[in-house]
């Protein structure tokens, strides 16, 4: 171990290089006085691990305690000394029944961690009705050690608030990942089913540590080949690796599969032969994967086939697939991300217009999966108007963990704050307090996971996977607390480091909003790959893929009028929300240009005219990134050199690109507003044509 002097931070030990593979499950040695306290609280492990899930719990505990405390705790079947760690269900350890502990109900996946006295000995009990709850409890206990919490008088009980907590991989069978910035897909289809990459188990551990209980292995822009028998065997092998960790596997469905791999002449959901094909396919899948979760479907969206190709509705298509998986307990997650090229209506309105009339027409095992906002994972969007508008349809919230529109892997943007913002958004659908969190039965996160050693493409992007899982379990949790846990587990418990890095994370997403799309602007990114600014882009395949469609800047002002005088998208929200968003004086400034076309001279809350405010916000976003870079220069030396240097390099990229975003957008909007740069703020470094000439033919993720 090396000891280093860091200015103002006292003598600190620096761990050897780390590549980030261990994520937040690093289990590095605990320092004193915590180590001794924990060792005396955990002297023996009482566990009977008969099921694969309890075996996983036991091996995680032994790995964790060995790493954290340097001890190998022997597994015994009864409490015989103080400091017993009792881990199991009433089935695996019948003596637990006598303690009559109150537990979260069976099937809830919840757990309890309790201090107790058993046979005169002090004990700590991790228990649940189901084995998977015990596994979740074990990860919680390890987190307490990793974050240096007390183990005295514990009375913890946790039940997930959201039933389905699912990752969506946009991974293709050739291992490319749509909107992926972390290497190739981790699913090595070519070598499956015979080779099970140990990564699959580490993936499962990481997810189970957060309570994620499902994963969709394939891209929503789907390939019918994934439903062929040989590929189903491969999926079954992955399912086998994930099963002990309580994770069920789902696949995406290509609606035209009966034609493309089934030899039928139609995929019409009303056709008996098509229905039968899907029923047989479902039976075949469940023979191989008895706990298969079901299907995720993108239909009649961005060129994907769907029921509308045959004059049928989304409900007709979803219900046909739902009937095929229903006998096996499966579900269909049907995506609401649809918008039509042909329709001249505001793109933000189209999903609502399509699905709202179908409320009540879906089968019980269909869940409608709705993106957090009505456009497409922008740095900030108002919540999607379908939340609250479909009271008779179970809804899932879909968020992006991968950062397609927030700077890919090299920009540090902690998304815990974004997820928190949407989960807490009040739809007013059933009166005040009808938050998005209260209206959903599931959460899906588009994964940012790939074959890179650090899994997510950057060390800080691991935090977004982590925050997604923690908030899916408990949408009422605070994104700041989650960031704090993550920093402690991922880097160090050093108080200065934790405080400064969490502060930086909490500001980071707003910084991206400011240097890319402040004040409710959206979709100013380059066409196709979405890397960098292109607010001038017009033309291409479709109008609603162009920035000019969304910002509508002209000599008078800027913004998309979605009020009653414009597209009236505001009318899709419940009364009080519609009234607020639709009123120029009451709309939050964060959504100003999302809902209104506003004169350049409009007086903002700050007292500045809109034009000045816009330039000010762009500049502020860059300034925050510069502060973040400096913060890391100060505290980065507290972590190992390998991770320190990568984070530092990426922050330099982010600072450079934030400035590029700011300068390109300011230069372009100035060419339209014809207003001077406000005094004291720098002019763009280059003329507009310089930015227009930049091109990136090999930007990743496209
Ligand atoms: C998987 C956006 C992305 C696409 C993505 C699509 C979707 O349009 O750019 O890559 O396709 O959303 O969510 O289906």
C-alpha cells in the first residue's frame, strides 16, 4: 500500500489500481475501529443453504466478510456463541419460526434484518419469507458494513414498492448495442449455450444487490432469429445463470416473426394460424425456461412491424401475445413509444392519442411501458401525459440508464436526480399527490452495460445503474442518499471525498441540461448518432427527427408552443397540471420552451431577458463542469490511480464538449435572434460555420 500526501487532506492510503470490474461490490478491507466492531458482531454464520439462491447468499456473505474483515466465518446449523449471523427462511432454519418475527408477506420479495437474542446469545438475523428476500437482505447487510453503519439494535424491514424492476438491453445478436457506449454486448450469443461467461454471474450479483428481478436480453428493435430454437437454448443458458439471483429473463418480440421464421404468410393477430404459432412458441420457450418472464414489444414504431400493418390496434396485438404466455404466468410489456411519420400532429402528443382510447382494452397480463417523457429521454422532459391517463391499464415507467442524449459515457451525469424528478412528478390524476411513482407497477431501465471491464463505459456511469436499481426498489428514496452509498462503496468512505463527490454528482445532470438544452429546449443533438450539437439541422428522413422542429427559433423568439394557442399538448395532462404548464406566467422555467414560444425579450424570473438568460444558462453549465473537473483534481488522488486517471480524462473531455455545445448553440441561436452576447459572458470561440462543418462518421452507439 502506498501512502500519499494530498494538499489539505492529510495522509491517505492509496489502494492499488482498480479497473472498476467489482462495481459497488468491492469488499475492500474495513479500517479500525469498525473492523473490530464488525468482527465481534459476526463470529459465526448460521445458514442451511439448500437452494441455489441460499447458496448464492452464503457465498456472497463469505466473499464479502472475507474481503471486508479478512475472516472466514464457518457455516454452522445452530447458534452456539455471541455474534451469530443467522441467515435463512423459516423453511431453511425451522427455529426461526419460534421467534415469530413479523416479515414482509410471501411473494413480496421483502426481508427483515433484526438484532435478537437466541439461546442466550446475541445474534443478527437476516430473514424473509422467500429465499430471494434472504439474498436481498444479505446484500443489504453487506452494504451496512461497506458504508460503515452500526450493526447494533437493528430493526430493518424492506419491501419493494414496485413489483417489476427490469433492465432492458438494447443488445443485438451480433453483440452490437444500440445506444451502447460500454463496448460490446455482454451476451456472447455465438458461444452460448455451452460457454457461460463468469460475467453473467457477476452481472446477476450486481443486479440482485439492488433488487432488480428481471432482464430483457435483446433489443426492442428486434430480430426474429432470437426466437429460433437454437437461440432459445442460448437464452435458456443465460436464464440458468441468472436464476439463483432471482432474475427472470424476457425476450423482445419481432411482430413479424411468424412470417420471418415461421413460414406463415401473415402476422395478422386475428389470424388463427398466427395465434397458434405464438401459442406454440410460448410453450416451446417455457419448456426451456420455466420461469421465463415474457415479451417486450416495440410495434409500429420507427419502422418496426406491428398489428397496425393489418388494420388491428395495439391492444389486438398485445392481447394476442398475452394470451400465448398467460397459461405460463408470463406478461407482455408493450411499449407506448410510438409516433407516426405521416401524422403532422406534434410528436409529443402521439403516444397519448394512440393509447388513451385503448385504456381498459388490454388483457390483465399486459403492461404498457411508457418512457419518462413524451419525446425521447431528453436531458429534461416533463413527465409523460400517459401517467395518470390510463387508470385501467398497468403501467411501467421506462427510463434510460445509458446516456444516449446526455453525453454518452464520457460526460459525468448522475441520473439519480432525473429518476427522482420523474418518480415524484405529480400527475394530479387522482388529486394532489398522484405521483408517477404511485401509478406504476414496474420500472424498466435501458441498460448501460457492456463488455468494458468497468461494465458501464465510465466509472461514474456505474452510479446510474446503481441508482436505477435502488429507486426501482424504493421510489421514495433520496437520490442524494443513494449517491452517498454508491460513493462509499465504489470509492472510499473518506468524509471529505464523499461530501465533495456527492455534491458534484448532484449538480451534474442539471449542468448537462444547461450546456445542452436549457429552459425546456430539447432534441438539439446531431442527427442519427446524437453526438454533439446540431441545432441548425433541418431536412433528413423526417421532420420530427430535426432540432428545428423542436426549438422553432425565429426572429421573434424560441420554443414549441404546446399551449392552447399551439399544439395544445398541455390538454393531455390533468386539469391543474395543464393549467400550470399552459400558462406562460406559471410554467416552471425548466419547461418554458417545451410548452411555449417565447419572445427573445421576455423577462425571466432572474430579471434578464430570455436571450440573455439562455446564454447565461449555457455558460453556467460549462462553469459547473469546470468546477467538477477541479473537484476531481482535488479529491481524485484519494482513489487508485487507474480510476482516478480515467475519471480525470473523461472530465476533461466533458469540459471541452460542454464548451463546444455552448458555443455552437449560442452561435446558432444568435444568428437567429441577432442579439448581442450579454456583457461579461464570452462570445463563441469560433464562427457558426466552424461548428456546422464538424462531422463524426464513427460516433458510437448508432
Ligand atoms: C431502440 C430512440 C433511440 C432509438 C431507440 C428508440 C426506442 O429513438 O434513438 O435508438 O430504439 O428510441 O426507444 O425504441
